C-alpha cells in the first residue's frame, strides 16, 4: 500500500483549524475529493500546502509552487437562506484583501479586480478559485508572500518586494480569521455591507476594462459596479449596460502622450 501524504498536525488559526500538507497537487482538489468521499469538513477549516504541484487559477491558469507563499483552500457550506452562491467569490476576495492589509500595514496600491484578484500597483498579488460540489463551495486562495511567479500573460509581485515580510503560517492565521468573519456575516444577511466593502476596495467605477465574454467575444467598457448577485456591470460606448456573469476582466492601461 502506498504511503499516505505526509500531514503536519493541525494548528489553531483564530477559532479555525489549519491543516498543512508538505506537498500536494492542489489543495482544492484534495478538499473536493474529501467531499466526494463523504468526509465531514468543518466550515472555516483550512488545508494549506508547503508545496503545490498542480494548482489551478481562474480560466485554467496554473498556480503552483512558491516556497514561502500562501497556497490553501477552505469550504463554505451553503444554506437555503444564503445570498446567491456566486457572491462568495467577492466575499473571498474581500477577506483576502483584509488579511493582506493586516499583514502589511500602510501598504499602498492594493486593489481588488473583479471578481476576486488582488493587484498591487497593477501587478497580480493574489488569486482565488471557487469550485462547487453539491451544497459545498471550495475556495482556493494563492497569495504571493515571498516570491512572485513568472506569468506569461501578466505581471506579478509579492509582499516581500513591497518591503513587507510575513511568514506563511502567520498569514494563514490572519486569512482564516478574516474568512471566518466575512463568511459569518454572509450567512447572517450582511451581503449588502460586504458588497459595499468590496466596491470600496476595487478598481473605481468608470475604469476602462476589457472582458472576454463567453457569448459575445471581447468587450470594452467602463466598469459600472456590481449588482446584488455579484455580476459585474459594464457601460458600453453607446451607453448601454452590459452584465458580465463570467469572464476575465482586464484593466485597460492608458498612457498620456508627451512631446
């Protein structure tokens, strides 16, 4: 019989448990498999990897290794009275943003990009992938703490490059705390306040963006906020409003011309 994956003992992270694995393909995949097998997973518990070899981001992007970075997943258990499940993507982004704020006090240039990427001075600092199985949603979070991966299609950065050093385990405790708080508020009818908090930290309304829409192809418009279901709204050049339920938004960089 093959050896079981090496697990470190769970450690407390606020009121939550944080279990660590020395190496795994994907923390999301592990939790999804445990759900499939009927294992009891406590809402708010985290699975964190020292090394991840087959991690995934949104749109099928790879999100793997990076010793010292945070790579972990948690589960939200859906209830009949909850807001639309897709709003959890924004709640997860907000929780990650608040954890980074606590980890790096005074950090300038931090911004949320719909639905849940974290940018630092326009470069990617963190990404989140949510996957649903039945009445459970697995939220995988990757945050560049010590290293910035080389990405083919965008710039990346890390907190260390911004002059803020924090260990993976210390950050895990902060994130577990912020996620538990945000998730409790979400379950208890505070999605409107969480939505407002997300908008306060996101690229401003009026920001020119492009999106690869599944049904309409590439679209450019001005970001016009999010509706009550977490859908992004774009104001097109002709003044019409176009909802984005799923897609990959990119901020349009403008450059002033000079002599």
